[in-house]
């Protein structure tokens, strides 16, 4: 119905236009499209029809808005399939009689607003299928139709006339008496001169339009209404009924309205005063017309109007709908100073009427209104709601209220106004300025079920002011950047929610709306969406969420796949409105084409693969560790790093003092071979040698054992303890460990280095070794690896623990100084002269119990008296202190001499043949030179080397020195006796 109204109005206004689809060919002045069935030649300034460029397949041709002067016989000769021809708004003054003879299928012809001086009846005769003919607003002077029009039996719409038609005659439309039209419009001069009664009686149509002014002939309107009284119309429209003056006559020119059977009456343009409008309304009260539209009229008050009471009031205007549109003078609303003409109207629409306030009595008088539309009226909150008005009980039947496109700002005022509208269900407040936090508090609403509030300025807090009874809520384009889910939890009946065109940055995770079925989120700012986003909406069946800056992730892909496969939610704008915004590589990619791999998105699969891979790597590492003993290397590396770190801290703290030795080695005699053959060569003979202190070589002979232990621990930067079962069985080792631990107190326990030569269980140690137990359980120690491949790494660990070798100082207790202080004993020769014999006495701390023997049994007994690192020296009580000091010095010299030669080649603790010969020549040269036997050295070597290893150790060397010493002693005694006997003889 509305389409017909719009079409008919456009006919009367002369503004018909045809749509122009996108062209596919632009060769020539016309754009050919729709597979060669349509040609668009609009506005091309064409002076003639370009028939040469028009294909014969055309069914629609639009040549409107050009400069065509005539239509010739061959213009459309080649278009046998033509059905629609648009020629309006040209300057056509002539149409050949044969212009359309080859267009029998033509159904629609538009010749509106041209310069035709006569109706082209001859040219229209072949058009038997013609349904629509628009030829109004031309220059012909008479509206008389030729008899040939009676053959246009399919004609449905006819518009005719023009500004030069001065009147209508009874015979003008006789050819149409047997044709039932859908629409008929007649245009006459603005100065209608005559109208013959009965001129319109033969017109049978559903829609009738009059475009004529009866300023000079107002009585003609009475005859027109009488002529059309026998028809049932859907629309009757009068355009410019009074164009130049207001009607002031007393004759009731609208008296024929009471006999008109029409659904709607339209007054378009023209001058209306109170007098004329009241005359029309008085007749409408008793007519069958159900709808009235008054639009674009020029309304003015009647200066001669007098209120005669009830007889002058409009109180019984019972119509379904009243439209008051585009009226500049708002006095029309209460033209009789009352609003009584509204009280029985069901649907009242007041648009584009700029009234600035709503009187209190207006709400009271509109008691019958069910639908109220006051949009586009520039109403403000203070105008539409007057606190002084008593609104209780007003608008009892109103169920739909449209206040859109105004200047409303307060939701609170709107709620106060409508809370007494008990039947109100639909409220439209779109295109206002609602939604501020200040004016959106303490709202009380009726049971509104449909709220349309798009294009406002809502803040998040304003959502709490909305009615919670809504089933439909439109908050599109309201500048919302986030949502308060509290409102949606209260609005439990909400079925449809529109949030399009906002600035929502994320979808709340706790969004609960149990009955929501349709949700529109398109055109927002969120980029993340997943299956969990709508878990609180179990009834959701339709979703519109396109045109958002989507982050193409696995969550989005999973959501799409879930939605597409299960079909529970229908994406109404899928797929073209869903495009990737991030990452950059997928910019503007349609989401439906984003297909990540299963491995990238399946978390369970990723976890499974990760666990399996990790397990495999762990197993491989365990196997590698088992094969290559990596834990041992790791632990050793850790100890190296810790040692370097401690050394760095000690250096930074200034604790790196100067010592005589880099380290003191404490070990059991049973481990001496390992120390001499493994430990000392690796540390003392390295590229950066360490200076080590061992009891066999570096302890001062003749001093108390405890003094030697304490002094050498103090003179050593670190103390290395070689732990083994033999170490545990030695009391002296425990003493050394105690003194080293006492020395470390107050400094750092890194000075004590434990080297476990063989495994020791701390729990199995006797209770007296509490210190060793504690250190083994709390201190990291080095373990001597049995595997040869691991031993180089052990030495690297030990060097790291010892730190970088630093220069040491020489003191009087050093080997070099001690070897230089030897006792000189004179040994008499056979010629009676006293020769100097250099005699070195062994000073290993051994107490010689009887005489020194050369037997191996005696040497083993002596070795058994040696403790872990020292021999138990107990000077005889009968000896004087002076003798004890001389003897200790002699022992020291003896040890020094031996080791000064034994370390030159091979084993540094034994003398080979060459080293023994050098020693004898240098130290016992007189005795050696006295011998006449050239094999004396070989014989001495053979006598001393009991074990036949080709070398002489210290114990074997001591036998030689002891024998020489006894010989010297016997020689001294014999020499002294000889001297005494010689003296007696003298």
C-alpha cells in the first residue's frame, strides 16, 4: 500500500526516476548492462536517439534528462523487445505516428515534462500491451482523449494534463469508461476556468490525484467530489487546492467528502486557514475516510474565526490515522485553541512540525491515541515533559511512542513522563542526545518491551537506567566502548539486542543473557571472539558480528568451525563482512579463508606432542648421561664454577694474601705413592706449577710435630686432604684436619679441600671423627674417578678449586735454604791428616733404637713407626738441648742433600746411578778419590740396591751414610787412642 502511495505521489510531483544498475559496457553515449537488456542514457545531453549504438536485445531504455526534440519512426525500429521506455524531462514536441509501430511489447512509456502540444494518440495506437502512460506536464491545451485510447485495455496507470489545460469537459475521458485503472492523475492550470459536471464520472480507478487550483472556481470542487462519489478509492489526493489565496467563502466546498469512500485523503501543498481546515474536518467526521494526511501546507489562522462553543469544535473525528507533516506553523496543532480533534484518533503522526513545547492539556485530550509519532520536531526534554503537568491517567491506550530525531537529553525525564502510560510497550528515542551519566539516574519505566535508542551518546553507566522489561533493545551507534553486564543480568526477558556501530573493545567474559536469541555486534572495535564469548547465551540462534578488526587466531577459527558445523548459531552476515585485521600477513583476508593447521590450534595435540617429545629427549639425555657419565661432569663443572666464583670473591674482599705454599697436602703413608706419582706431577710439573707442601719433603726436621703442622698450615693458602680408609685410621691426620678447620674459621671454608680417593660412608665413621663427618655431609668434595677418561677433568676441577697460581715467598724453612746448612765433620785419613767428610744424617723423624742396620727388616720396622705425615720425634731425656739442636740440623742437611740430587732425573724420591755418582763426587769427593777402584760407584750401588730396581731410595741411602758415620767414629776413636799412647811414651 505504501509503495502505491509513494508512486502515485511521485506521479503528481513529476519526479519519477528509474534505477540504474551498474553498467558492463560504456562504449558510446549509453551504458549497456543487464546482459544487453538495459540501456542507461540518462543526462547525456543527447539531441537525438542514438539508435545505432543500441543492441536489438534491449528491453529497457532510459533517455530521460536529455535534449531530445522529437521521436522519429526509426529511433526504436530496431528494438522489437522494448518494454520500458523513459523519455521524461526532455524537450520533445513531436512524435511520429509510426514511432512505436515496431514495439508492440512496450508496457511502460514516460513522457512527463516535455513540450508536446497535443496528445500523441496515433503513435500510441499500436501499443496494445501498454500498462503505464505518463504524459502530464506537457503543453497541450485540452485533455480530450482520442477514441483509440479505448483499445488500451491493459492500461493501469494514466497521468495527463498540463499547465495549459484550463478546464475539463464531460467528453474528455469517455474512451476510458470501460477501462479499470489503478491510478489516474489530472493536472490543470493554476487558474482553473471551467469544469463540466460529470467530467470524471467515467473514471474507474483506485487512486485519484488532482493537481489543480480552484482559487477562481472553488465551486468546481463540489462537482468533482460529486463525480467521484460512486468509486471506492484507496487514495484521493489534492495538490495545491488553493495556490494563491486562502478560502474565505461561506459555501461548504467539502460537503461531498461525506459521500467519498476512500481509505486515505491527502492535502498536499496549498493554502489552508482555520476556516477551510475546519470545513474539511467537519465533513470528515461523518465520512468513510479512515486516514488523513496534511503535508507541506501553508497554514494560517482565520482572523474572523469565532468560537461558538461545541458547534465549532472538532470532537468526533474518528479516523484511524492522522499525519501532520512538514508544516511550518505549529498553530495547526490547536487551530481552534484546543486539542479536542485528537481524542478519537488511533494513530497520530506529527513530523517536522517545529513546536517548542507540549501543553499539559494535549496529553489529556489524546486519550484515544494508540500510536504517537512526534519525531523530527526539535523537541527538548524540558518541552516534552513539564513537571507542573498532572500526567497520571493520561494516554491510557498508548502502546507505541516515537520521539526519535529530537533534542532529548534526559532519560530520567522521559521515564517520569512515560511511567504513567500503562499500556506503553514500544518506545523509540533514537537520534537524540540521551545517555549522559548525570541525566540517567533513578529511572522508573512502564512495562516497555521494545526500546529503540540507536544514534545516541550513551555512557556505560547509563545502561542501568534502561527498562529491564525489554524484549527488543537497539543501542546501535551509541558510542559505547564497553558493556555493563549488570543490566543484561537484570533484563532476563531480552530476546533481541542490537549493538552495531559502537566502539566496544572486548566482549565481557561474564556476559549472561539467558533468553537472548539475536545479537548484532557488527561495526565495533573488538578483535577477539571465541566459543567461550557466548556461553552465557544458551538461546542465541542468530549473530551478526561482521566489520570488526578481527585477530585471526586459533580461537576465532575454532569459533567459526564450531558455529558452521553445529549450526546452533547462524552468522547472518557471513562470510564477506568478516575480515582479518591482525596479524599483518593476513590483513583484509576473509576469515573463511583463514585455515591454520591443526597442529597450530589443537592444544591437546600440541601438549601430547610436547610431552612425547620431552619424554623422548629426557630418555635420550638419560641414555647419554649413562653412557658418557654426564652427571659426574656436570657436578664437576659446577664445582669449578663455584671455585672460580669464590676465588673472585676472595680477591674482591682482599683476602688473597701471600703464602709460602699454594697448598699443604695431608695424606696417609699408604697413599704416598698416589700422591708422589699422580698428584704432585700434575700440579707441580704443569705449565703453571703450584708449590705444594708435603711432610716427607717440606717439614722442618727436629721441630715438634704440632709446630710443623700449625706452621705449614699457616704458610699454605689451602689445605688438601686425601681421604681414604688409611686416612681415617691416623690420629695425626685428624689433628691436621682439626688445625686446618680452626684456621678456616673466620675466613672461608673454601681453604679446606677434600679429595675422596676411595668411597667413604660418613655414617660408618667412628664418633671421634665428628669434624670429618660434618664436613663430608655439608661440604662439597672432589672424588677421584676410577675411569681414566674422567681423570683429566678431575685435575681441571682441582686446579679450579686451588685457583690460579700466584707467586709465593721463600722463607728460611724452604728446601733450598735448609740444604745449604749442612754440618761439617772432619774425617781423619790414613796419612794422619784430618779430611772433611760431609755426612748427612737421615732426618725423617725416626728414632733409631739401636744401631742402624742395612737389613730390610730393620727398614720395615722403621717405616712402621712413621705416622700419617710425620715421624714421632722424641728426644732422649739424657741428651742435652744443645746436642738435640745439632743433631736436628745434621738430619735436616742430610735430607736436603738427598733430595737436591734425587729430583734431577726420573723418580724424584730415588737416586739412579748417575745421580748417586754426582752426589758422591760432590759431597764425598775425598773418600771417592781415596779409592783406587774405578768401579767403586757401581759396587756401592750394588750393595745399597737391595731390591735390585736400579735405584737407591732414601732408606737405602741412609745405610751408606750410617756406615760411613760409624767408620768415621771408629777412626776418630782409634786416632784418639793412638795420640794418647804416643803422649804417654813421650
